């Protein structure tokens, strides 16, 4: 039983690269900027001075940065596993949602804490858009190729999409 599940997970992980790579990149960018955006007092051990808007992650930052990193890894697994195992269209929605959420978090850090100029801020938006389009077009191609129903070619003849 477990062997079949592990095989399914491994094969889906490879075949759904575009669905988990883009949100993972945005998530890791957001998490890295969160750590880089902490004050010198925080890094000197005053962890209660954590600066984080996410009410679920802030308590972890207030305990210790290692707790934040471990909580972030658990969080990544909580969305990555469904992206790999859910039906493709549902996984695509989850993937886009996670990407947008973390791109917003990263942009907030870039603008408010690191004072990234507005035009560069929009450059980041362009990168996110390009990555989402890449994921969408690859996923569309895969959805088209793996449809079970035949494509009507002309009266009396059909062509399979496989």
C-alpha cells in the first residue's frame, strides 16, 4: 500500500514541476526576506521584537528563528503535498493562490522594509507573471495531452489526444 502511494507521489512530483516550483520559489523568497527584514535587536536575541504580519508565523519568530524555519518547512509540506496529489486543475488553483500570496508578502518586504524603488517592485511583479504564465501553459499542454475523450476530426472519424 505505502509503496504504491510513494510511487504515485514521486511520479506526480516530477510531472508537476511547474505546479510546485513557482509557488516554492515565491514562498522561499518571502521567507528569506522575512528573516532578512528582522531588526538587529532581534538578531541579538530579543526575539519578541519579531516583525511579521502573518499571525500564524509571528509566534514562531518570537520563539526563535529556527522555530520559524521549521514551521515554514511544515507549512511548505502542507501545500506542496496537495499540489502533487490533487487533480490537476485543483492543484493549479492552489499553486496560483500560494504564488500570489507569497509574491504579495515578498513585495511587502521589498517595499516597506528594504525600500526597493517602485519600478523594481514592478519588475518583480513581471517575474511573477512570467513564471505563472510558464506554469499555466505547461499545465494546459499537459491537460490537453492527457484527456481521455477523443477529438472529433470529421464525420465518422475521430483522433485521440494521446
